[in-house]
């Protein structure tokens, strides 16, 4: 265990298990599972770049995801996800946060597979629902959940959100399960999850740290 970072070091490289992939870490998982927050923190710890697909689409379209859904519909949003990710598929040394439904399109999935090590952030749907039910701003920003913000009662919102998230996850779980690693803890803080993520990648033989170098300065994807 490294005293400064709290992360374990020097796990043996597992040649056979380590995926032979591009040098990015790709976060997939349900809405509200923490992909953007945890991804940004993990990138900072690693000294990697951070790429957020939703944020990039919003920047390029000069519209929120919510507006894009409203004006153009879900299928055009999926087209944008596909074409945008394709354009950025040459990224290296980035943590990439995708949207919850980015995995559902077959072509986009091929692009995802080509970009790096895929990690499924998979906190219990009940926990995601509890977080989103309490945060109306976050809830309204997500077009596939936004109408649930009309329910005034927190418990009702929580119950309906749990059901909706479980249903959406059910449709996508076949793809989520193909991730190289899964992080399923009850997330205490984004920071601890980011550290758990990196620790898991070290254990899985995906990341290694050189002991001669300052921790986090020179992480490498194997
Ligand atoms: C979606 C998830 C959202 C966003 C859009 C659709 C989905 O991203 O891409 O609202 O289909 O699950 P987050 O997973 O970051 O909320």
C-alpha cells in the first residue's frame, strides 16, 4: 500500500488477463452512476485527460442533452453519440465518460470496444434513485427521467425512479456485463470510488505504476 496515495502498488502484471486495448479507461453504466464525477477525479489522479461524451455533444451542439431530445428526439441523439464518439476514438490516455444509453447502438459499441478498457460503474439502482430523487436539477437534466420530477413526494419519486432505472438497466445490461471490470460498491464519496476504480485496474493488471516515479505522475495502461 502506498502511503501517499492509499492505493496498492506492484500487483503482478497478468499478461494473459490484461486486455490488449487502446490506452483509455471507458466508463459505462446507468444514469446517475457517477461516470462523469468519478471519471474526472480518476483522470486527475492519473494525470490523464478527461473526455465526457454528453458534455462534448452539448458544447458542439450549443444545446443541452435535454433540448436535443426535445427538439430532435432520442434517435437523433443516438446518431450524435455515434458520430461524436467515432471522431474522438483516436484519443489516448484519457478517462472517457459515456452516457447511460451510449452502449445500446451496435456501431457505437464497436467504437467503444476499440477505445480502451471498459469499466462498468454499477452502484445499486436503489442508491442511484435515492441520489437522483433528492436532486431535482440533476433529475430534470435527464430527458428519460425528467417527468418523474413532477412528483412532489420524495418517496414516490424514489420508488418510480428505482423502477425506471432498473428497467433501463435491464435493457442494457447485456452490454454493461461485457465490461472488463465492474465497480459495484455502494459509493461513499466520488473520491473513494475513483481510488477504488484505479486500485481495481491495478489488481486486474490493466494499470501499473512505476516505483521509480512519483505516484500518479506516470501511470501507464498496459
Ligand atoms: C441517457 C443518459 C444520459 C444522457 C441522456 C440519455 C440514457 O447520460 O446521455 O440523457 O439513455 O441513459 P448520463 O448517464 O450521464 O446521465
